[in-house]
């Protein structure tokens, strides 16, 4: 970081202007992409990109796990992912993790935005702190994804670390049965390959992330409070010429100084993430493509996890009644950028007809 600071001091006004031409808006960032100035975007994401799917984050007021500790029976929110706490009280994690198993939640528009960056060959890597695996479900290629805190695809004992079949742990989580280590001599419990506080990160994390951050010509931070290392530290490691864009409900990390007169590269856009990625996609001319990505993926996920939804006549009737009902909630006409979720059954024409002022009301695909 010291090196970055000294580089910063060496920058003259022309250097600073070259970064975003002092247009510190999403439009300014998009102009840089459109003119070919961005080819390697590194994105850091956190629990905020999954809240619209229904998975609570840590710190959002009211809905965050911080405010609902009784439900999970926790002394602190971090206890949920604390290895010492898990070894004493594995039930809380098993209870929470049940919701995160594949099929319970679908990726959000924000996840498909990441996939869109990959499709346009400008994604260097997504660093996710999430363990819900929705990035995978959205189709982000594994070589462009770093699940910093692990995932459910592996499993091991929390004490002796002997690996075990992840499907056994999944079944245990699903049936609310806390599983003990198969070794009778060991006092550990079986857990998925999620990195808990107190456990080491994946091998080579520092090396891999340092390389990506050095190559980054745009850093996007989405849906994280940047309170947890190693991601909290990553925005400080990009080059001084690298613009940094925050899409979030609140200002976090190094972005706190974005109003300073010396700021030349930090862009802060506050609001609901799915709205913000829509604004970004629209600015790039990719908004229909983004919706189609989501619709096509929801179609596949429905077939995989909820085939019953595909041919549910009741849902179709309810959907028709809702679309003609004068009591159906509509997106506020004044809110130019409000977006609704795409339905897996939307046709290309329906998606083409979407416009900021004529968003259809859609029954969420999950229910
Ligand atoms: P956090 O500390 O709860 O921060 C979330 C951030 O996202 C906050 O700044 C919120 O204001 C913001 N936010 C939430 N919803 C939205 C929204 N719809 N639009 C815009 N902004 C929004 O969570 P972090 O990810 O920063 O913390 C890292 C922890 C949380 C990691 O260890 C995760 O494993 C852990 N976690 C993960 C999940 C998951 O996998 N989905 C859920 C809960 C916690």
C-alpha cells in the first residue's frame, strides 16, 4: 500500500484527468469502457448482491442477521461463521446453511450483471465473499470466479480436517441433523468447505488476488460493507490509475473520501443494487441482454429445480389476473430506473417491450 501512496503523490493533473476525465459517474465509467479503456474488471462482491434473492446480509438495518440474532440463536453475527463457536454450537450454522443449499434461491439481476461482464470479455475476476454459490448458478465461469470464503462443494471435519463427501453434509443440513466426525476418537463436526473466521483462506489467495488487482483497469465493489479481510483490503491494492466504482446502499471502505476535491477516480452510486446494475447496463446499451440472460437462466433453473412451476396452471391464471388487475402494484412511473425481476416465461418480445416507464408486474419466479 505504501508503494501505491507514493505513486499517488507523483500523479500530476493530466494523469488524474486521464483516469475518468473527472466524470465521476456511472456514465463516466461506461464511457471509458465504450472507448476501449477497460478490459480487465475486477469485482468484489458481498452479501448485498444476494439480499434481493431473499438471503439476509449481516448489516442491513431490520433484515440483516445483526438484527435477527435470536432467530439464529447467536451471541454475535460473526459467530455464525466462527470456527470456535461452530465447534461448540454447530446447530446455528446448520440451521442457517439450510437456506443456502442450491435450488432454494435464484441469482439476482446483480449476479447476471457479473455474467454480462464475462460475456463481453471484460471481466478479470469476481471475488465473492458469499457462500450461497449464486455466482456459479448465474453461469460465471469458474476461472473468472474466486469464492474467497469457500463453498458447499467440498466438506470436512472441523477438528481433524479429514475430507468427506459434501452430499452427506448437504443431507445433514437439509434434515437438520448435525453430523459428527466419522472418526470416533475425534470431537469435531462435519462442515461444508466454507472458510470460517479462524480458518485459513484458500492457498495462494494473496498471490492470485495481487496479480488480478495489478491487472485491473476498473474495480467494482458491490454489496459489501468491506468490513472483513481479505476483501476489505483489496480496493487499496489496485493501481493509482485504476478507477474504482462502488455500487451499494451505503458508502464504505476507501470510498468515504469520494467527495474530496482531490478525488479523481472513485465513483459512488448509492441505491438498490439491482437498480444500479440496470442503470449501468442501460448506459452500455446492454439492458435487454441483461434481462435475457436472467430470463434464459431462470428457465434452465426452473427445469432443474422446480419443474412443477413450468406447467402450473394455477400460477398462469394468477399471473393473468394480476397483469390485468387495476390493483396490481406498478413500478412508480417517476422512478425512471426502477426494475422488476424478469420472469422465466417472458418472451423476447415482452422483454423488448420493457421500458423504464412500463415495467410489467411479475409474479416472482420462485413462488
Ligand atoms: P455485510 O457486512 O452485511 O454488508 C452488506 C452490504 O451490502 C452493506 O453495505 C449493505 O448496505 C449493502 N446492501 C445490502 N443489500 C443491498 C441492496 N439490495 N442494494 C444495495 N446495497 C445493499 O456483508 P459483507 O458481504 O460485506 O460481509 C462479509 C461476510 C458476510 C462474509 O463472511 C459472508 O460470508 C457473510 N454472509 C454471506 C451471505 C451470503 O452468502 N449470501 C449472507 C450473509 C452473510
